[in-house]
């Protein structure tokens, strides 16, 4: 991350890797960082919101939808 601090794709990949390893909370943290870097990326936001809803994090999903 030190090498790519402003690369949203890097954080997306890190988040997806964490999800595959069943480290959901860490994965969500990385995905949120990706959104901080590219807040206007509607497709990424939608995918993250859908994941959160499916994983049982409805409140967090609503927070992201309202931003």
C-alpha cells in the first residue's frame, strides 16, 4: 500500500483477497479506502453496497448508498 497509496484498484484487489480469505471486516476497510480514492466510481460503489447487503451489513450499506 505504501507503493500505491492512490491506486483504487490496488485496494479493490486487497479487499477482494481478504474476502476470499474470510476476513470480511478487513476487506470492507480496503474497499472503503478504494471508494475514498474514487468516490464517483458508481460501479464500484454499487458492487460494494451489494456485497455488504448480502453479507448482512445492511446499515453499512445504507451509509455508503447515502454518500
